[in-house]
């Protein structure tokens, strides 16, 4: 299982492991299943770019974001 | 009036800004015909033509069913009614266009307005208006409602559409496999846009005859049987349309700003990012320190031989000016008022309290202002990110660096700055641990004690360094311990990194004021109450009792002078008072004289300095903590913990230094 803290390049979010409040907090930042993000810096913290926005994500959170490589 | 213009947009597109700009305060509230909902309207004149401008409620989606949203929908369904001015939010093009094409499908008499062109320019995003015009079949104008650019052109285009000089051909999106069905429904309803709406499952046929309605329902069932939900198919084609539209009409040029952003980010997120961040924070701290008390700039100036500058900095620093002001007033009142207890309450209780509030407030303003500068410019988010790796070792996020840094200047705004932290748990942990950070007021007391009580320069600097190391360790350890109390032992960073830009003074001032005013509303009252309490305790002789008790606590170290106990008690109200209270009880302001009378040996002096550095800082900080934490239990825990730690540390350093110094 590939998680965001280990990924590089362009990845698609498959799943977010966590309670509803946690998933909601991430969704408010645009991090939701189906979204494609680009990992800019592996950090930690991981820095990703989603559409026009850059977001810094702590390692603990990045570990709970399951991703797959986007073609 | 026939010339009606309707503003249609999603929330946050700048619709209200645009409306106010166009309305020139000619706006009034009117009832929507047949509804109880009120809308803003304005009569405006452009090139001699009267226009009625209607501000429709902002809607996020066409699925919304609220009373206000239904107005917007009702307007859209009346094809011939007025001109639609559809706003695109430049900050979120994709979402805005997805919304706008649905409006344009229904309204061919429309002008598309791309707002926030200032933002687009800054990001180097170029939009080809001709391509959009060609693909969407309407006039397109780019504006900045905030800066008022492009407004005249917009009004000209609106007039063109109103007077029929420009005829929009209407937007027709190809729905592929659904086209045959759309054609069938269109035949029944007489309108393509209504047909698409009907297949999407919207109640567009309120006025249709019974048999037509059944016919439409049957076509929908047919689609559902053959494919999936028609709504999903329609959404898919719309997404495709927006994607290809943006691909052909929007270009993000890497402007120099982008290059600068990449370079700066490379520094912040590289190996030396934390060093760079700390350098910025220290620069700010240096500035705040100097503005506040003149220190350390005055020392540097003196060192460089500019004595007049040094003196000026010391005398005309914020705290210098304010304390001079209050000393003058209380001196004047002292001479005028009759000598009764009320006068003493007024001067030493109330006026002293107001004076304390007045000394804190400018410092808080200055620190909040400097912090807002780096916050609004996008630098703060980078510093937080670069410091995150270090702080995550202690279950904190990199954002903690801000309350920590501010606390180095003054704990009160430091505690208040904990508000920027994301989760309640982290906020409380940091707020409660802040008093362990040595503030500037304490630093000055420590420096004076170190200079007058210790003789060896090596010992002097060694103690100051030791205190700062202990301070950082205690702060981090305390956040861990308080984490157990609030059941959140670690927090994680999740932070948007906005593009860098020069801070706008208006925004910075707005943030500064927003943060600082809560000091007046929530904390000032507490400080005043404590000041009156201190006066009462003094008046009824309670302070002496407590002072003697404190001195007893220190008798194991041989520090049993009640005047010292009294000074420590006063330091609870404000650390600076330790010095002035010693001066009063020894009858001299000459510190070398006082230290000669105290006749402390090195271990005693070290224990005293360590205790003064770490015991509960001041009532203002406690008041600030109360306003952030809102729990007397946690507050009491924090105060007791600080007293305990200070006492234990004093004992340990006393014993250790006794052993080391006798050995040496």
C-alpha cells in the first residue's frame, strides 16, 4: 500500500484512513479520493500541489493518505 | 423598467464587491415579486441609459433548494428576462466555469465576467478572452472588482447586449450519447435548455400539461434503463467541456514571481530552511525588542560609539515613553490629592493597573503587526513548514514557532498567538507552556541580577545561557505533560502555502487590530483587577505575611531575608517589580549597594536567579492564559507546576553549583 509520505511525482488519492472529522479536515483543503496531486517535496513535511494550491502535510497525516501513481 | 441586469455568481466570487461598485450607494432592498425574499437592487445610468441592477443571491449549485437560491433558478428559467452578468472567480477557475456554463446554457443574453484579474496577473495566469467568446457564444470581460479595473468596459458590453447590438448565439454543449433523447424532450418542451434540465431531473415543467409530463418521464426511464443515471452522464460531459475550454483558453505563464517563489521555497524547504527561518524570526524579534525598550540596539549603538543614539533609543522606546507618562501623572496626583487611603488605592492600585495595561498594549500591537506582515506575505506558512520537522519530534507542529518567538518578547501576546494553531489540543498545550519562555522583561531582571550578584564573567554568561537552554527544554517538556492533561499528545501540520506577495498594509492592519483588540476586551480587566488585589493585600498587611512565608521557603538556601521574599511576591504581578521592590525595601536604587547588603555567595545567587527566571511570570500572562484556555483547573495546574519547577530547579542548581564551586 503506497501512502503519500512515500510517494513522488504525480499521484491520485485512493483513500483517506481516518475518522469522519479527519477526512473532512483534509477534504476542506482539497485532499479527497480521486484527486490528483503532485508531490513537490518529500519533506517531512510533505509538500504537494493540487490544482493551483500548495499544501504542507505533516508526516503523520501523509501516512494516512493512500495513493496510487497517476499515469 | 425594461433594462434589467442580474448578477449571477457563486459565493466568494466578488459579486457583492462588484454590485457595490456599480451601485454607487444607490442601492435599496426590494421584494422579489411574489416572494418574501429580499434582494438588493440599484438604479444606475450608463451613457444616458437607465438600468436596473439586481443582485441575485449567490448559489453554489443548481441542486440547492433554499428559498434564496430558488430565486436565482427562477430567473434562469425565464429565458427572455433581462441580461445575466455571470461572474467567474479568478481564484478558482475550474469550479466557476463549471457553474457558469450551466447559466450560459440557459441564458444567451449574458455577459461573462472574469473577476479577480489582479490575482490572475500576479499568478501569471493569462486568459484568452477571444477563445472563450467563441466557445461560449457570449461577450467576455476581465475585471478586478476590488481594484475597479475593467468596469467601464463591462458596462459597455452590458449595454450592447441590452440594446441588441450584440447577439449571443447561446451555449450548446454536446452531450454525445444523450443527444437523441434531448432532441425528443426538446420537441415536447420547446426549448433545448429546458430539455437538458428536465433530463437532469429538475422540476422545470410546472406549467406543462399532464400528458407531456408523463412523456418526459418515460424518456428519462428509457435513458436510465439503457445507461446509468442521466444526471451523471450530463455532469461528465460538462466536466469534459470545462476541461477542454480551460485547456484552450487559459495559460499559466511562469512569471518572474513564480521563479522567485520557486527559489524562496527551495531555500525554505532545503537543508538550511530552519536556519533561514530562525534568522527571519530573530530579525523580527530584534526589531520588536528595540522598539519596546531600546535594548539590545542601544547597547550595540553604545558599543559602536554612538552614545547619543543609544540614549535616545533607551529614552524614547515605547515602554520608556509610557512609564514616563504614568510616573508624571501619578506624581502630579500625589501632590494634589488629600492623603487618604482612597488616594493610595487610586494611585497605587487603579492607576498602576491602567499603567500596566498601557505598557502592554503598544508592545502587543507592534508584535502583532510584525507577525501579520510575515503572515500576509506568505512567509509565515513557509517558516512553519520548515520548522515542522523539529517541532514534530515533540508532537507539535511547526506553527508553534510563532507563539514561541513572540513569547521571547512578551508572554502575553505569545499566549494570544497560540490561537493560530490548528487544533484545540495544541493551542492549549502551547498556551499553558508559554510562561517557561523567558520574556524580555525577565531577561532584563536576569541580566541585572547576573551582573551584580555574580563576579566571574564566565559564570555570568554561563548562567544566562543555561537559563535559555532550560527555558526551551521546559517549554517543550511542558507541552508534552499538558498534552496528557488535554488528551492530545501530538498534532500534525496541514497548511496551505499561499503564493508570496508584498503584504497589503490594509490587510496587515486589519489582522493586527483583530488580534490586539481582544487584549483590551478580555485581558485588560483582569490585569486591573489583579492590580487592585495587590493594593488590597498590601493595605491589609497580607503581602508582608506572604513575603515572610516565601523567605522561609528559601531558608534552606540561606536566602531568608523577608525583603527578598517580598520582592519575589511582587515579581508575580510583574517581573520588573522585583528590582523596584528591592530598591524600595533597601532604601536605595543602587544595585551594587543592595547586593553588598544581601551578601549572597555564588550558589545562592544562582539559585535565586534561576528561581526568578522560571516562577509564574506575571498576572498579565495568567490573564491571557485564562482567556485562551478557559479552564480554571488547567490554569491552576500550570501555575502550580511553574512554581514547583522553579523551586526544584533552584534547589538542584544550588546543590550542584555548591559542589562544583567548592571542588574548584
